[in-house]
């Protein structure tokens, strides 16, 4: 429903810009809350298993989506020139994502105004990208980083049927979609300690609510980390600030600090 409402709003706004309508009747209706459900997401270790289950020339797609958070159109349209290996740190900037319409690939300007932002790449992924490009022997600026078996852009349907589906089934990751890797990337950034503001920037979302509400997944281990941190906090407080006990065996009421009198 949200997608349909967004498309309708975009169409009507476009009609206003082109002079077909004086004003848009679209008034941002109240939509039902997003139901994210229990969708499959992957940890970094699980991503490594998934990449290993794919033919060598396609494993890099897992990390482009699952670590950098690239969309399918950005993965399929990524060219060698989009990776600035000379920058420090190395950055990726999506110039022309490829959108597939009726089997034909069309270069686009990205889904949002921030889609063309520069994304810094962690060193381990720089190494994986370098190894991949050396393996497939692609170095020309216009070369696609990932190509179909006979060259040219990847077709989503063929990739799902021949590469993605078999690898997901072999790993037992039932229900995982390629877009689920982008959601996984947001969770891994939080696990690494990134704030929602940083996650929003790297995911290139226009609205913070998209980052927190729709891409708000966190790995299970973060709950364990929170519990352990609370336990450590309690022990530190208990050691540093012992609470005196009255003769009855009950804690005595602490005196009010001077600033509060």
C-alpha cells in the first residue's frame, strides 16, 4: 500500500511540474504502520557462507549488498570507475544504477537524491573487490564489476533462478531475498557501533524514519551485548558506590545531595 501511495503521489506531482495539473490532490493520507514481520537477515558469518555457495564470480554481490547496503540496481550497474581505489579511504559512488524494464536495462539517476553519495569501503571489502576484479580480468573504467555469463548486465530473474536460489537453499536461509541483504547491512552497521544518523547516511535514505522503522533490524547478539553491558554497569556501581545498610538489614535511605536541597 505504501508503495502504491508513493507512486500515486509521484505521478501527480510530476503532472503538476509539467503543467498538466494546477495542484496535486494528493494529501499524504494516513497509512497503516509498516509490518516488517520476521524476515530473514544475515550476520557477517552467514554472508560468508552464502558467498561461498555461489559461483566465484558472483560471491562479491553478497558483500556489496550485505555490507555496503547497495540496492540490486546499484550492484548490477556498478562499474570499475565507480570504485575510487586511489582515495583514502576507498570509496564507492554509484553514478548510473541499472533498472531492468521488460528485460531491458536502463541507466537511472538513483532511487533518492542521496543515492549518488559516496560510501567508504572497509579494507576487507576493498581486498575482496580487488581479488574479484583480478579473477574476472576487468580493469577498464566502463567494465561492469559483475556481469552475466556471456557478458553484459545481470538479469534479475536469471540471477535468482540460477545463482541466488540454489545458494540460499544450500545454506538453509529460507525466505531470504536479495533486498534482505540491504536490511542486513543496516543491522551490521549498528552492531559495529554506528548511530542511526550514520546508518541513514550510508544507506542513503532521505528520511530518518525509513532507517529506524523499516531498516531497524539488529542482530540477536546485540541483545546479549546489552544484557552483559547492564550487568557490568551494575557490578561497577555496586563496587564503586556501596549502599550502607541499617541495623534492620534493610538499605538505609540515602541522604539528599546538597544541590537538591
